[in-house]
C-alpha cells in the first residue's frame, strides 16, 4: 500500500520563547505575551507560566491570579514574522508542499522531497536541528501518514521532541488516545462525548455512523473516519482561511449591551491577534449573538477598506451590536472577519511509497 509521509512542525511556545531568546533576563521565568494585570487577552505563555495554568486566550486578570509572579510582555509581531520566515525557509529546503497553519506551525509532505531522503523521521530531526542552529529556538514534530495523526503526534513529546506513528501503529494509537487530545475536538465537543460515554478513540470507533449522525449531524462522517485513522486531506501549499473569528461563551447570561461592550473589547483584541498571526485583513465584519434559548442571530457589514486593527474591529462590532435591540439574554457573542485579502491556490496531491 502507498502512503504519504507527513510532518507537522510546531515551534515550542513560540512568541514567549522569542521574548526569552531576545531578553535573557526573562529566561526561566513565567511570562505571558499580551494582556496585562487588569485586562487584555494573553496571546502566548511560556512553559514556566503554563505550569500554573496560564495559557493563550486567558484574560490577564485571571492569569495573574493563577500565577502572581507572571511577567507580561508586549507582543512584537514583526519580530515573530522575521523568525517565522527563517523557519519556513528551512521547510522549503526539503519540499515545496508546505501548508502553514500560522507563524509557528506547518504541515510538510515529504513523500517526495528535494533531499531524496527515504525517512520522514530523519527529515524531521534535521529540520528541528537546523531551526535551533539558525534561530536558537526549539521545535517539536509529529510524523505519520496524514495530517490528523501528525498533528496529534507533534504534541506528544513537547517541548523539543518528536514522535513517529508508523502505519501499523495507527490503529492502536488512535484507540488508546483520550478524546480530548483529538485534533479538532474542543472542550465543548469533548464534554458532549463524555456524556455519551465516549472517552477514548476506541469508544468513538465503537459508535456506528447512525449514532454519530444523530448526535453530531454533519460532523458524524468526520468523527467516524478519524476514529479509524482516516484523514485524506492533502497538504495544501499557500492555504489561507476564508474567515477568522473569535467568540466567548459566558458563565452567566448577559442582558445588556453595556455588559456586552466590555466583552467585545476582549474579542476584538483576540481577533486582532489572530489576523496579525495570519498576516491578513478583512472587509466584512459579522457579529454573532447566541441567546439563552440557543437561537442565533448574525449582523454583518462590509467596509470599503480592509481592517485588522483592534480599534476598528471594535468600532464595527459595536455598530452592529447597537443596530437592533437584543431579543433575549445572551449566552455567547462572537466576531468574524471574512472577505479577506488573500487568494487560495489549488493544492497538489502526491502519493508515493511510504518509508519511515
């Protein structure tokens, strides 16, 4: 059987590691990139901070409670982009089939590669070594026959490690994997699966397609496939998303636009970060409101110019918020950007002999 050889490379705590690299005084200390003690959303956290439960998308006020000695550092996106270009240039030494997911991670299809190397695992080792020699930063990697498994594998031996899942190991690997570690299954979906008695890949695999369709609708086929290690999506060079969004679910339903305004400030900041992370801007702003009865309302506006700036995103979002009265109390609010300033290219699929 022919298999693809896919590598997922993920920089270790990228933004935080860059800050510690450039400022030796921060090394070994718990730091958070973005946010502050009073407000703001954290973009990244060092491994020292993660030990206290500090992570990205957490508000600064919560983070400081979890880690009183946390040091907040202002993001420097131009610096991150500079190092990202250096890292990606290494990827292209081995293959042109590179699918960037963000500044700090990418998929590589090395089935056929420029070095004529047969082992994907050795290629991953070389790439990680070159990244360290060129930037002073560490990266982790996952290697397998498809993107789904490679992505999961790259988290296994972090930081500064790698894991290979060979074809004959895929079935047992997936069956023993905790469902919350499945790439693409967030906390909300994981909680739903827990209630249905699904805790591992084996539990998911034992559910038939009819059961999955009943409980997960359009996602049923995807869950059915990944529980069997099936994921045929090829590495897509220059793949850029059609939309970028951020949203927040509240512990207590909110009844006033005044309270929602404060929440939108955090969401606009997070969306600003995600847009800059991708290096894109958008023209169409969409406000999503989910009410306590779970009905969803959207309001959109297309601007005459591209934006990726927090203040402009917030202005547009507030305009949409005040466009009409709330129908009910609100349990979730989100903002998405579409009509992005990018062009998608058609992916090329190569499938040759697999040899780890």
